[in-house]
C-alpha cells in the first residue's frame, strides 16, 4: 500500500480494473472451478446457481423466520411459560427484541403466509440495498477528491453484489443476516459521513439480532466516541423496554442463559467458517458435509480453549491496535465488526455478508487512488465473497481439509489489512471532516 494518489483519468483506469477484477473473480469461482473439476473427473463441485435462482424469483427458505414465528405461536398459546423452552425445529438464538417487527405485523393482521412473503421481499431489498449503499458511499468518497462514479463502477458493484455468495446464501436461507449485512453497510456509510450518533443507533439494532455486535459498543467506549455510545445505549434502552412490555422480564432475562450456552454449542459443518469449525473438521469431530439441526459437535476441551484464545486475540488485537490512542476511523470500526464475526465459535458463511460494504469502502476511499494494485485486498475479497465448493472434496483428507475454511482465512487477511490501514484512514478522515 502506498500513499500516492493519482488523477481522475487514472481513477477511470482503475474503474476498468475493478470491473475486470469482478468479472474474473466471478468466472474463476463459478466457471473455471466447475470446468477444472469436470476435466479431472471429480464431479460437480457445486455452485451458487440455486441461490441465484431463488434471489431472481424472490423465493427463500425460513432459516430465521420459522423459529421466530413458532416462538411467537408458543408465547401466544403459553404466555406464562419461557419462550426459549419452546419445542422448535431449530433453536431460537435471537433476542426477543428482534421479534418486535413480527409482533407488529401480526397485530396488523398479517398472516403467516403473507408475513413470509413480506420477509422475502424485505430480504431481497436488503441485498439490493447493500449495492445501493455501497454505491452511495463510493460516490461520496470519490467526490471528496473531485471525481465521480462511472458506469463501470456501477456495473462492477452490481455484478459483485449479485454474485456475492455470503449475501445470496443468507437470502436463500431466509436468514436475518441478510438484513444485518445491509445494516452494517449503512453503519459504515454513516460513520464515513461523520454521523456517528446515527451509526450508533444502527449498531444497537445489529446487536439486538446478533449479540456479538455488542463489541461495537465496547469499541466505541475504548475509542471514546461518546455520541455513538449514548445513541447505542438509548436505542438499546428503548428496545429493552418494548421487549419487556411485550414478553415480560422473565423471558428477556432467559436470554442470558441462551448466550451462555451458545459459547459451548456450535457445529463443525463446513459452512461454519470459524476457528471452532476449522479445528473440529481437522480432527473429524462432528458433522462436516452433513447438517442436522439440534445436533452439536461433541465438546473437546482443547478445541474450546483454542477457540476462546483465538477470539480474545482477534478482539483484543483490534481494540488495542496500534497500542496508542485512536479516535476510530471507518477502517477501525469495520475491523471491529469483522472481528466480532470471525471470533464467534459459530460464524456461518452468510455472516460474512458484511465484508461487501467493507470492500466497497476500501476501494472508493483508497483502492482506486493507489498507484499499486491492491493484490492482497483482491485475494481477501475473492476468498470471502465466493463459494469455493471444490475445497469440500478435501473433507475426508486429514490436514488438507483446513482449506475448507477459506472464507475464515480470507476474513483474517482482511482484518490484518484493515488494522494496517486504520491509522492512515483516521488521519485522512480528520482532514476530510
């Protein structure tokens, strides 16, 4: 990475390079990978074809929605019994505050079928929204230096978004993470725009669906961004009050026990792109290619301890790096958000949908202005944004199956790059402000 910037004509050249990179990335992951496997008689490795079809036809499964809706059914039928004890096809792992939009829809008379349709539409617009927010952020960042978006930038971002495996997978599953990826992109846009209070509100909304995002609040406190801290806390207070009013204290307090149990419950399925998943797959502990709800990987003490240690290193590294006072740049808060995902024992592929907004910010803030090509950033994007299904052919190969965690390793590389960039980004954003 160099500090040299180039003129607008060179930015146009980099726009062409961006489009070329996106097209090559999609072809390598979805055509070349398939062709090589077929040529070597390894069979069809799998692709994102079905996920793309579901997105184009606005169809999805009910990965998040069914447990949430069944929990509400259970509460309506058993208002005095604990919601988190409800017998479901899969576990409800979200806070009850995340159920409030569904409660509102039901009180408006929306039936289950219509609600699922609405959620599919909202999820669809969330994927589109990630691209729209990324382009809005890009336009703002380019205009700071007297440039503007080109049609190649727009096409590249749209193609990359429509081919981004974590985003499409989250949508196809019907998982709430799709909306969180959109929210994370919005948070980055707000932070880049200097609107830290609004960013704090969005961060609180994210944390009430995925509790690991509470680390964003810790980061805000450490960086002394008090406007964001108070906005986060006020939003949280409102959400807690509303949740208590609807579900009662006892049900909300039960979530503490759910969080405690989640630290010991995770799966070793290849889609779990975390240290926990990586280590268990390496020792053939638990499921790899198969997935069974309610069936968690058998506890292995050293795997648990190694996962905890890795999580502490990732989170502590971001909070303390570079071991001197920092005010908190966009690169810095992006690193904290990414670390909160990668440090979790259960980091599914679709959880990495947040990287799209991060890469969009980097490219338009720095990548397109650099005289040298950001190869390492490109490699991390390729690993994080694509479905490299051929790695699953190594599932039964001891040692080699570590390559199934390509997305996790791509995220770790991205984390290092963000931390390296954080100090420079802080100076640049202070000047722009």
